[in-house]
């Protein structure tokens, strides 16, 4: 029995893209800073819990993204998990040039200069653990060092190229 994908004439990439459109993700603004006080951040859906022992997550960062180099240089970052009321902030963040993103939203900085968004559902501060390159991206383990959670659980979702909210949240 042949696998359905192998019988198709067109490249698998199109089907893969369509498959990923059916995967719902949370959305986060992943941030870091450098010693000169510059702030870096990107919107991200490729983040997920890795383990509770130790508390860790993984993020996938495009090596061409403006945050890639400073994140590795700093060795630490923050995953700001967005709420469904923060879609406009996310859009604003995505549309602005990298040096201009922190004008939108109210940001604070931790003692290491890592920007965080107190209004996010969660701020998960991480130290960079292991790293694996794969194609265009680096898969980076984040070892959680500090976490702040708001009371509500109403995540911003991204599915089929659109933002949405959880039913009933
Ligand atoms: C909804 C959404 C999800 C994204 N997820 C990721 C992601 O998981 N990893 C990543 O490297 N870039 C992701 N991006 C792209 C980055 O936000 C950013 O636009 C891109 O890396 C270019 O960054 P730069 O302008 O800072 O170089 C996503 C963009 C959007 C709009």
C-alpha cells in the first residue's frame, strides 16, 4: 500500500502548508535584550512545553530573524504568552520594524534587561539550554527560571492564518 503523499504530482510542501493551517497554536511575543539596552522581539507560534522536570519549553527561531543572534548572545529570553485581547498588539508588533516594536504595549525590563509584558497571560523567563539547527530554524530549549501568571486563561490563538479566541473564554 503506497502512502497517499507519494502518489501526488505536486510537491509535498503545499500539502504540508495546508496541514499546518489546521494546527491551532497559542501566540507569544518572545523577547530579549543586549548589554547596550537594545530590545529585540518577535511574534511566535512555534513554542511548546517540553518537560516539568526540569520546567522547560522549546522555541523555534528562524536564523534570519532579528532576535536570533541577540537571544543566543544574551543566553536568556522571555516568552510573553498573549491573551485574546492582545491581537492588535501582536499585529502591531509584527508590522513594525525590529527597532520600533516596543512602542506598542506597556513593557517593563527585568534586572538583565529582558523586556516583558506585564499584561500578557504569562511571562516565562528562560535560560537558553541546548540548541539544534534544522533547516531555516534553530530549535532552542528554554530552561524556565521565573514565571508570572495572570489569573485568566484566555489565550490568543492562531489557526488557518487567522487569529482567534477559545470558545467560552
Ligand atoms: C502568527 C505568527 C507566528 C510566527 N511564528 C514564528 C515562529 O514560531 N518562529 C519564528 O522564527 N518566526 C515566527 N514568525 C515570524 C516572526 O514574527 C518575524 O516576523 C520574523 O522572524 C522576522 O523577524 P524580524 O523582522 O525581527 O527579522 C511568526 C509570525 C507570525 C505573524
